């Protein structure tokens, strides 16, 4: 079979939407599966539905990347969205034509800087992993290219400033809090370190908008086990074949005028421009991430291996629903939107095309429980004067897991539990809950929490995880 490219599609008589030629209006740092299944897909749909007519020029952020493969395929790739949405199974295919080319700055840094000359270029998007937005003082202005993403970006922005060009709307998609503010801070630090001058700093502040964003879509990437079958069905080879769930949400923090400039809402896409993205972050962390973290230790101890298996297990499903609808949701603002999000989460967890392993969710479970579950425990206690049964059980299951079958976590945490594993349930629960290094506070001071965790831990050890889990979901 031939590789996917415009010539191959012409020979096949492909009749779907393709945007062959359009201005490069987007510079994208990152060429991986996520951005191609998320931002570039949204741009492609907007190109078809509106007069946006934008191409994205990609920049490979690390030395090992996919620039050659992207350019060999004329920037084209196939995206399959598969899962459940509104109670129905979804399985769609789209050839995305929003990408023009990909630059490898490690082979040709000048090609990246030359993009600063393009007056049509208006948006900068990035997803360089959570560690990507970080300041590395070893990066120099003279590096070709500098190692860190913020340093590369600073060099690019300075080139634009030097040429007298207008500023950009920057939309970082890295999964860290306040990613726009963090990126702006890194760029300013490089500007100071490299002595680029007050005029450049003023241009950064007044002519550019560093927008914090929240992204939400499960992207499963290249379907290695199915690729040959899919390619035979499509009639072409696609080294960039990508898969994701149908659900998607992109929340951009910015002025209302930004929604007029970005055509995503007009295209019917799940992209929202809001004055503050933090409520959406709270909702996602408390519901989606929170119920993941709270149900997985108990489900894993019951012998389950995937999220979908959890949703097919009656005991875990009842735990899930009680935790979400009775213990997490009532303390969140904008209840109607939060409820719709919760319903979508259950559908997403049932996705027949995703095998999300519980062991991967358990990675660094301590910090996840502290950030995702503890706030809901406190909110429920403040609202009702009682403790949430399912979320409290999640702590008992966490303790049992870490003392019997510890997952991967920081070494000091594993050492702590190794030293506690022989304690009786009362002493073990107290030792864990009063460890302020684990939780940032002494959780034995949360009225009734230590006693309830201790009772549940004792029940787990006497009865087994399954009956205790079942009782929590039915209570």
C-alpha cells in the first residue's frame, strides 16, 4: 500500500474535506498524539465549518521526534474517535489536513526562527509534557536551539519582536496549574537572563496573551494491535494513525473577544473561552480524577485490572455512583454542568475501545489522593457534618494496598509503609493519617476520620476487600 499523502488520496478519489493550501496561522510546539487528536483536530473541523482557513506548522520539541514522518505524509494523518457518547457507540474516521509541515529545530533552527517573519502567524500552541514548562538556566541565547521549550519560545518571540511583528495568543496545553502564567514567567526569566531589554519585556506583556488552559480528552494514540487491519480498510499506510475518545473539552482563560477571534464555538466544538478556568479544573479533578483515585485501590484489591472492568462490576459501579453523585458532586458549583460532566465520565469509563490499566492509575497514588480526594472529603464534612463513606473507604483501601501490594511511588513513601506494615489497624491508620509529609496536615484532626478509617481497615483485613466495598456502595 502507498503512504497517506495528497497524491495517494487523489488516486483513490477521496471525497472528504481536505484543506490543501492555507496560511500558517498556528505555530505548534509538539507533534505527538495528543495535540494531533485535540488541537489540530479542532482546527480541522473549524476549517471545514467556518472561514478560519488555518494551517499549523509544527515544531518538534525534542531531538527524537516525528518531523520526517509528518513531512513524508504532507502533514496528513487519520484520526479515529471511538467510544460512547450520549448513550450511543461512536466510531468515526477523519483525515486531518490542518497541519502544513513539521520543523526539526535540531536540524534547522533557522527554519523555526523564519516563521517569525510570517505576518499571518497569530497563535502558539504547546504540549511538551508536564515537565516541558520549566526554566533551565543553562540554556543560552546563542544555543541553536536552546534545550528547553520556554527557551526556544523566548528566542522565537524575540525574533518576532526584533522584526517589528505583532504579538501572539499563546495557548499552552501542558497539564499543570496556571500553565499560561507559568510559561510567561519562564519567558520573562530568559529575557532577563539574556539581557534582551526592557522594550522586549514590555512587548511581551502588552502585545501577547499567555492564556491558561484546561484540556480533557483521553488519547490512546497509535493502535499498534489494530493498525494493519485499519490500514487495509483505509487503503493506505499511515505512520501517524491516531485514536482517541469522542469526549473533548478545551477551556481557555481569556477575554470574551478571544472567542470572536477563535472560531471553535461557531464550529460547534467543545471549546470554551471563560474569564477563569479554575472552576473547570476543580470539576475535572474532583469528579474524573477523584473517582479514579478513590475507586481504584479497592477495585485493584478485588482483583480487577481495568477501568472498564470496574464499570462492569456491580459492587464497584455502585461505589462509583455513590462517590460521584452523593459525596463529590453536591459540593461543586454549577451543579447542572457538573452533573452533565459526571454522566459523561461514566460513559467515558465504559469506553469499549480503551483498556485503561488500574496499575497505571495507581502510580504515585499518594499525591493523587491528597490533591483529588481529600478536598472532597473535607467539603462533604463541612456541608453535612458527617464523613463520606466511599471516599473514607478509599483511604482505608489505600493503606491496605500500600502495606500489602505497594504500587510505584516515591521511595520515602514506600519506605514509610514498609516500616508500618506490621502495625495493628489502629496504630497503622493513626501513623499514616498523622504523617503531615504525606498529606500536608495531620488528618487525625479531621473529626471522626481516623476512627472510621481504622474500622474499615480492620473490616478489610477480617472480611476481605469485596464485602467491605459492597457495603460502602449500598449504605
